[in-house]
C-alpha cells in the first residue's frame, strides 16, 4: 500500500570535525508533518560507496535532525528509512557535501 509520504532533506556544510548536520521533514499524503516516527539514514560518498555511515535522527518540532561523519566532499547518497507504528517508508536522496565557510 502506498502511503503517499514525501521526504525533504538537507545536508549542512561539513564542519572542521568532518561532520554535517542532516535535517529531514517527512510529510504524509495530505502534506502534514509526520511526527513520532523513527528516522534512520545511511549515507555514503558516491566516490567511496564501500564506506557507508549511519545515524538515527532525533525528533525536532515538525522535523528530524542528526549528524553524519563526512570524510569526503562531493556528492553523497542518503538512504532514509522512516517507521511509524506498522508503517514503513523509504527514500533515497543525492546531496552535495560542501565545506563550511572558513572565518
């Protein structure tokens, strides 16, 4: 059964400790945020796909947030799994890991 859910994601610039914040909004078929879900992300640099990293994102108002270790700049594939009750939703996004500006 198709849930009609959507997922929007951003990957913040990579900091000096080689971490990038991940921000995710999951919406139901009516466009309302899906709250109270478990959101996991697994990601890898396209150039280094044999070295995936993973995190469980924490709930924030209307969203989910966490950080991923990012050891390589460039395009990353992020694979999301959202579970709530007996429902399961997956999404794949490609985002660019860019360096944070230097002061």
